[in-house]
């Protein structure tokens, strides 16, 4: 299983918490809401404005914060897939539960501390900015190719994929299992369900 | 239960077939894709361009056809709720299974024949154009208030509502039940699922 997510997105935070509750170990990939919704990218599948090519210091705050968070997550993942997942979960909690700023280096470092990373290695990996940008670009290209439009988007091993937006975090593993079963039932329905969406 | 639908929409056709397979008797209400997507209606909940006020002869073909089909369905429903549902199902089949034109009076009449309506009464009710337009306007206002954006949108007795888009018509009542259970599970999930949508 793969999950596409963006640190900016509270629904993606809940998606990572859901995977964590279930004990799932999805492959983490990034999708960028800033890139996906950028006015220079009218064709979702062929973006010309790419976040991975943007400045870390110039530009709107949420854009530079988003890029910095993605690169930090890629650096964390160099300590292993599990380290990458734990780091992403902690950075999400810092942002969405504690309302800290992704744009602050101290917040990104705090996530590494909480995730129990080797901090010296984390800093060293962060310094390979070109390599991290290349990894991010691969994720964002894969997301574009699949047509991802929001996060979290899970891709099952069957290849079925869908955006899953829910607003109440399951309080127990049992509730998490029920939510996941419902999501899987939608994706594997013989009726080929494409969308279920509440009006707002 | 209520179902909002538009005769223009093949997904709404499948929605009505689903209700029919299940033996459900939803209250039929109209939502207009032409009105909903009209450039003069940037605020979905407060439309200023209203289909029920438009000409039956002047304007884009799909717009006049859509209006004529809605008014015919309202005329049919004056012979009873069940007559209204049967008429809508037959007009949907003529449009989406047989690819006939909603804009042709003969097609709208053929649906009345197939539904076993009293044809003289159908023609007489059709002549009350102002009354039918007023009924249509009430449906479209209710749809706007709920924030309906596509069809079919079902409203459960619990008040939970969602657009349901599926592309494979269930072949049996059992398959229909499975699809409906999945849809209900999404709407009643404690996680408050707002959207499940495949990328395209």
C-alpha cells in the first residue's frame, strides 16, 4: 500500500494516524496541494510549475514551509522506512494537533527528536538538498501521473486508489478497522463506485 | 428517503435503477446540472440564474431539453408518487439506454406510455406550465439549500446525504443491496467520512 500525503493537510494527518492505528506500513509518497492547485498547472497530470524546483526562502509562507517539510521527511526516511513513517506522524502531530509551524526549522527538528532519529545523521542528510529535491520530484511526478488531487490518497495493492476524507479520528483500533473496511468496500465494489461525497 | 437527480446525468439514471432494484420508493426531487454549473451562479447555494425561469424553446439544446424533461416528470407525478417514479425511470432508460432525445416531445410521451400513465391527463397536466415550473423551482431551491452539486444525491431519513457515482449497474437485487450497504456504511461511519473519490 502507498499513501500520498501533504503535511499541510489535516485530512492527511488523520490518514497517517489511521494507518498507525491499524499497524499498517504504507509506502509514503508526497503530493503537493500547492503544486496541484497552482494556477500555472491547469492540467493536473502535466504540471509545469513544480514545487521541488522552488526556493526554500522566497515565496508564500505555506509554500516554503511545505517544501521544507517534504525535504525534512525525505531526510528522515534515509534512516529507514519505519523512521520515515514515525517522523511524518510526529511532524503531522506537531502541525495539526499542536499548531506548530512547518516553516520553523526547530519544529522539523523536534519531530526528529520525538521520532527517535539519529539527529546528527538527520542534519547531515538534510544538507543533501539536491538529492532530497530529486526524491521529492519523483513522488510529485508519480502523484501527477496517477491524477492525485487531494490527500490522503491511498493506493491499495490491487491498484485501486482513492482520496479518503474523514473528520473524526477513530478512537480505537476497532473503530479504525471499521473505517478501513468501509473504505475498502467502496474501492472493491463490483458497482465500480467512483465517488461518494457529501454536499457541504 | 429523497433522491435528487437530473435526466441529463447517466449516473443519476443508475441511481434510479438502483432504487428500483431495491424496491425503494424515494421522494424524487430535481437538481439541475445546467443551473448548478451555470457561470452566473458562482455561489451554489444562492443561484441567480434559474432553470425554471428559462425558455422552453430558446437556448442551448441540452438546457431546453432538460427543462422540458423536468416539467414532464412533474406532470407525470400528478398521477401519484409511484407514477412519477415509473415515469422518471422510463424516461431515463429512453435517454441513457436507448439514446433518445429528451428534447423531443414524442420521447417524453413514449415514457408516459411505457409507464402506463393516463395519457390524456398527462397532456392536460403538461398544459399547466406555470404550476409545473413552480414545482420545479421548489425542488431546485431545496437542492441549492442542501448544497447538492451532482446527481444522484440521496438523502437518508437520518438526514445524511451524499452524491453517489458508480459506473456498473448492479445485475441483481443482491448486488444492489451490497452497493447500498456500502453507501450507507460510508454515510453513517463514526469517522464522519466526507469524501471517497478515485483519481481519474
